[in-house]
């Protein structure tokens, strides 16, 4: 197999929760050596987040942590409020190419590990910093996680139905968007250093990055004064456009009709060619004006069929449609099986479990490497003695001094 593109890159990873780990994962999947730094009293928050195996909470039983770390990482627990802990980190910085952190601004500086401090140890170091609002500005010190940022970025206000309050999106949506920026920034910084020999500090505001995905709505407001409001599953330039109830227990399909050709094909498949010339539905404008009635008629047809049958019929004539999949559907999805999206890995606490195949793509000559997630502090001794070259006596002394507590 060809050498992985980041095989000689060393990353010191202080990030936790979602954005930071997902970003660093991009390098780890393709060969980077990552040392994840945690703390016994304040581990990665996802270790204490449900769901847990068998519903029993435990530091190594979180499916959430396993899902967000399906990749080889060394894991250390270092007390950064201990002077020897900070000194240990400084020695690790000397061997690192990238230092990643996602704390509130000023936290790394408090430990003497800010960017200027790191440059004195390793002049060409790349520091990746990502927090809610970036390192500067009047909101910089405001803490927050992806659920908060999803609302601040504007996603929540457009989710839901016109007659109901905003509907929170499932999961911390910005946690899935921001790493796309972060991964590209890190790769660009590594390439820049390769060409110039210079490192740099990357400051990624998760709030600002999330807003980029609503740019068309912001532009529409700036130019036309229009604000998108909650409209359920409907789209201003398509009809029908929604999720329709199908045969079975809580089974649904999604259908979208954008063009006149798609509308004619839709009418033919459903056996209602008369709708093509019906004054209520003949044009997009008329369909939008009579959308409630149209949706009722469509659902009367979909309710008599399984979502798979509806989707098969629609796709065969070029009408965009898809099954609204649940977890079982995804596990059995033939396309995901074809790409081996789920990989079974063995975990000492979770047992054999299917982990998803990140990052959703392969390179032409190498594939992402996946691994069971690391246990808390499992590599304290290995990193100290094998990576830093400390003696067994020195390692034991650090243990006795509570450096790993």
C-alpha cells in the first residue's frame, strides 16, 4: 500500500466534544500520529454522553465517544494544573507538527501553551484553534456547544412549521459542518509549511463557519429584504416537495418535483395524468397555491405503497425521491454496504460494534484507516517511555506526583 499522505505528521490534540476531534480525525484517518490529551477529572465530554452500552453509564461505555473517535489515537491523561504536566506537554510539543485545541480563549495561555509559547519550542509549529466565536471579539469568552451555535448561526429559526415554535435540529449540526473548514485549513497549513518552512496559527470560529451554509438566505435578505421563515418540508421553488406517509408503521418517503418534465412524469407514475392540465396543479405557481390539497392527494396514493416501492417508481422516471430511513434502514442500506460504510471493530467494553466509515470518501491510492476508539489514559506509559524516552523510574515518579490524575 502507498504511504498515507499524513503518515509523518504528529498531532498533539487537546480538542474535545465534536468539532475539534472530527477535524483532527481527517489527519488521523490518513496516517497522522495523534496523541489525544485528556484529564481524569475533565475527560472528553462525549465520554460521559449517552447513549451507553446496555444503558449503563461509564467512561468507556459511551457510543457517542466511540462514534466520534473511530480512528487510531494515543490517549494520555495529563494534569495541566501541575507544573510537571505542563513540562511534559512542552516536550511533546517539541516533536509535534500540529497542536489542536478547542478551549475557551485564554485557556492555553493560562498554562503557558499559547501560540507564542509554542513557537519558542517549535518555530514552525501549526496551531489549530477552534471555539464558539473565535479568539477575539466581545463574544470570544462565551462558552457554547454545537446545539447553541446551530441556533446562533440561524438554522433553528427556519426549522419546523409556521404555526409552531422553532424546532431544534437533531444533533449539534454545526459540529458536522465546521470540521469541513477545519480539515481544509489544516491541510493548507501543512502544505504552506512544506513549501515555506513556516508554521502559523489558525483561528476558526465555529459560529462564523456555520453561517456560511446559510449564505444564500443572507444574500436574499441583503438584496431583497426577504427573510425565510419556517415552512415545514416545503420549498419555494418546488411542488410537491415533502415527506409523505407510506404503508407500514411510521414509514415515509421524500419526494421533490422541480421541473415541468418531472411533474409530468410524476403524474404518469401516480396514474393521474389529468393533473397535468388541472388548473389547480398545472403550473408551479398553481401547485404552490393549492399545496395543501395536492399533498393530501399525493399522500392518499403513497399510503397504499411501501416507501421503497414509491421511491423505485419515482426514480425510474427521473423524479427525485428517497426513503426516509431509520437506523435499521441505514444499517441494511445496500449502497452503504457496497462502500463498507459500517466497519465492525472489537472494543474491550463495547464488544464487537459497527463503526461508520469516515470520512465518507476514499483517496485514489489509499483508504481511511479506522480503529476502535482509545481508552482514557491507555497510552500514558507508552508515550512517556517510547515517544519521549523517559526511563521507567521517571515515569513512575510522574505517576506518584499525580501528573496523570
